[in-house]
C-alpha cells in the first residue's frame, strides 16, 4: 500500500490506538463510516462493502444507529421525566451516535460497541455503567421490534470500566467554619447554609421558594416540593421531584433560621436563591455563584488570555493566606475541595454522628431506597478503627468474664 493511498484515509485515536477511517456513499445517498487498524484492512472493508452494493446484498433496509437512537429517544419521551430524557439524550448523542451514528444498526458488532465505549470508560464508573445500560436498552428494543436479527449487546459487560468513585469525606467542623467565614456576605452563603444544615440537593435548593419556608412556626421547617433543572441554560422549576421520597419536611436549626430570616428580609424574589432580577438561576449563573468559593481555594487552576492575538494559557498557584494578585478582596483561605453534593453529604453524616436512627436519616435525606442510607450509615458509623477497637475490647472482656465465671462453676 503506497503512502498516497494511505493519505486518502482519515485517522482517529481511541485509547491510544490509531484507527484509519473513511466514509463511502451507498445507494440512496447515505454515507457510512468504516474503521480499521491498518490501511490494508480498511481497503478490504471498502472492497467488501462495494461488492455487497454491486450484488445488492448491502443492508439498506436497516436504519442507521443515529436514526434508530432518535426514534428510541422519542418513544422514551412518553414514559420518563424530562430531566431523565435530557440525561439520556446527552449520553446517547456523545457515546452512541457520535462514534456509531453513520453505521446501519444491523451491521454493528460487539467489537464496534466496545471500541465506541472507550471514551465513556475515561469517565466515572457510574457514567460508564449508565452508557452500557443505554446500549443494551436500545439494541434490545431494536431486536424486539425486528429491526435487527441479533443483539450484539448480549455479552456486553459494564464491569471493569470507568474511573472508580472515591468515598466522599464530609467536611469537619473546622472546615465548615473556614468555608462559612470565607463566603460570609457573598452570594453563595445562603446556598451553602441550606446544604449544610438542611441537606437539600442542589436542584432542591435552587427550586426553593419562600412559600415553602416556615420560619415563624414554633418548630421552624421547610418543605421540599420543587426542583430546579435547566434546558439550554434556561432554568425550569418542576413540582415533580427526583423520587416520591424527595418530598419532605426538614426541621431547621437555629443558625439556619437566623440566616434565612436575614435573607428573607433583604429579598425581593419568590425564590430563596435568585439572580438579580429575582428569577431562578440559569446553569451559567449557578456556576458563577460557585466561582466565589472556587476562587478562594488553593487549588491550582488555569485561565486563558489573548495576548498579541494569541490565546495564552496561564496557571494560578494560590498560596494559603495570600490575597489574589488581581483582586485584593479575595483571600486564599480554603485548603480543601468543596462541591454542592459534599454539603449534603456532610449534613447526612452529622445526623448519623448525632445517633439519629437510620429511618429518620432516610426520611430527612429524601432517600427512596434504604440501601443508599444504610451504605452511608455503615461507612460513617462503623469505619473508625480506633472506636471499633474500643467496642471490641469491651465486648471480648465481657465474654472473657462470662467464660471465666462459667469455668469456676
């Protein structure tokens, strides 16, 4: 194979391996993509496809992966929540249509799918598993509808892929104090307080209205009955929550009551956390809100500036206690990572440390499945070797005493 011929092919790199790629036009004007590890192998695939076209054995009755995926998503729209459909659509587009969309679905093999899954394997274990499930659902539906004769996902396994998720470590009392001092009086303060002391999910906090916050009751509480989501960066407030268990009443500690009373007195919006116009935040506005926290951490980060017409990368290496070079009001005071979900995880952990019973923890956390609560409960309650050692010492000493007494008798 001459170099001139090889240059006719494009290339793509997956998992460090370079593949040759080309597209050919088939009857009907459709274009399909062919892949191979070598130029010679790709030429053989091209010849085989052209031969099938000439002999009229090429499968034109089968829809492309893109066409069937779009049909499958449309069918799902009648059965799942809008937020779930949005998640499906994003993953199908990025991990199924993008690598395989031009192929006819009847021609897709297990090897094709495994190769297409490589980008998803670079993500978290949960993302990798959910993409696997989507592949299985789509190809199973195609088999049941007789669009394809064989289902290539029958032996597809979601094990071994994805980056394992590490156990989340809740914020300590000292870290909570540091965080709150760093953002006192800043836009994310109320959001953080609700996360830490009411345990709401991000979408529950951003969907919270003052009509669901009861501060003048003998026992102040808030009701979770709305959820925030975005579509194309625009906020949508839904009354349909993640699960039925997410609808709950949360008692408020004194520190959160005082915080919310002050916030309400200064608010002109129906929403507890709102933008300058009193409307719920867009996704971009929420990211900007969270930036107030990120910019006060010592985490190394990059930014880009145009210099002499060129985009130049700059790296910020914050030092704890120092002021930001371009903003004297920002002090690098947070030497730990903070995420919206970590606030909620800290709340749940503190409930367990306070010896709140598991069923109450499940209710306050809004967990539909008790297994989720018990997994967290077990890790928090029974994962401290120093405390376990003391418990076991006491247990075995009681056994020893009983054994000795029995022996003396």
